[in-house]
C-alpha cells in the first residue's frame, strides 16, 4: 500500500506502474504479480527468482477498486498473484475472479498465527492467505492542527480544521463511508442504506468546503502531506511507520479515531485464469517462510500475520504504531464484507459521491 518514488516507479503501462527491471526471456517461467505499490522489496523478489528459477514481473495499483476493475477487464488471465484486502475476498470469489487454493502446495501455511487462520471473510482460507495487516487512521501536522480532537471530526467538522488543506481517500469507499458513519454515531461498520446515504451526504458537504483538496488515496496523500501540501489525511499505519523510520515525516502524528476505525488484512490470492497458478502457489509459500515474512515486514513497516517471523522483526515494527495496544484494539474493527445486491448498492452510493 505504498507509493514508489523516483526512478523506482518504473514505467506506466495502461495506467499501471510496472517495476520489473528487465523483461522475462521467452523460455523463462514468469510470475506476474499484481500488488499495492511499494509493498514488496526487490531483495525478496530476487530471492524468489533465485529459488524458483523464474522471473517476477510486478505491476502496481493504489486501491482495491483499481485492482478489481483490472481483473474484470481481462486481468484475471494476466496475473498470477493479487493482493486484495480481506473484505474484497467474498465478492471476488462470488464473481469468479479468484480460484480456490491447493493447501497441499502451501506447507508454510502452518506458520500463520492462529488468529489469522480460518477467518470469517474466507472460511477455511479457501481463496486467500494473509500477507500483511495494519490499521487505518489519521495523519496530521500538529503545527497546523494542534488540537485534532482524536476523532474523525478533523475531516468532517469544519470547526476543527477551518483553514488548512485536507484530503479524503478515493479508493472503494468502504473506509470513507465507514468513517463518516462513525462520526455521525452509526458506528464504523454501519450497514443500513439510510446510514450510508447520511454518510454520503456528509462527505458531499465536506467536498464543498474551500480547503478540501480532493479525493486522494492514502499513500499518495501522505506524500502530499510530507511535502506540506495538505495538513491532514487518512493514512495507513505502515506508511507512517516507513516515513518515521526514514525520517521524512518526523513532524507528523498519527492516531486511531476514537469513534472506531479499521484493522485490515491484505491477502494473497490467485486469479481465476492465472497463467502460472503453480508458480503462484510457490510464491505464496515462499512469502510464508519465517525469514521472508520478517524481511517483508521489516521492509514495508506493516505487521506480519506470520508467527514464525516474529522473532526476526526489528525497529519500528515492535512499536505501538504498528502493533496496537489492548486499548487500541477497542477502537479497531474488521470491515464486514458486502455481497450481491448490497455490494452493488454501496458501490452506486459511493460512485455518486465521487461525481
């Protein structure tokens, strides 16, 4: 869930950032990885290439909605591994976009912490395997907004931030509608049409404020905040952790809104018509190896669901920012999956907000 800057951003092909350094040879097996930007290190990819005798071609996206749209337009036969958020799994399975996993080919599955196995969103881990997990919260500049109030009001209450530019994530709308619902008192996991419509109305009113700087997804928005272009935005804790670690946002602060917010799991899944499904299974198993799982988290600053990796984690990964406290957990909720007609209704409401 990260933005790649400078030369590492690679080329733009059909609107997607491709970060593979060299093309695969015609006789070389190729794993086509479709993943959030800056979410895996070159050293991990190099290690898998060495182990499998293959080439990895990485293509990046910035939101679940972008990923799903690509799969629906032929991407399900172009990519071997995708990394959707947990609440997307049921709908993607219903739509036939992803295929069941052969667990006999993933022996490292047992390395996962029990709490990340057999989840409600994917009973029996039939279609997906946890990759990383984290939280969504508020990142702000305390010099500009010294008293954000500890809640979602820093986005939705004009009296909390009357002057400084701010953004709301674009994405697929789940966190955005949920945040507005929580602010209105309906709870973060609001599920009624009337609640969604009230939340949508609040966001539409927010759009009209003179200091609203647009819908910008969390990772790109953080770059704008680091550059001083905005004063507050929704953010992923791992993005904040990375910029704390490299010193690029030492002046910014992050909190989990008191009304409730999301704890999420990003997963690994195999598209329905993946060209190399066996290679995809090998990649999933590779990521679940203890040192590889730790290297992944130490690179992208998100928490690992891998119990066997915990002893190898270093630095900021072990702080409250990345590993919530018991009090933090009281604010955190998994977003409930939406399916069928409910999923369509929600998407229609969010699409109207963005127009």
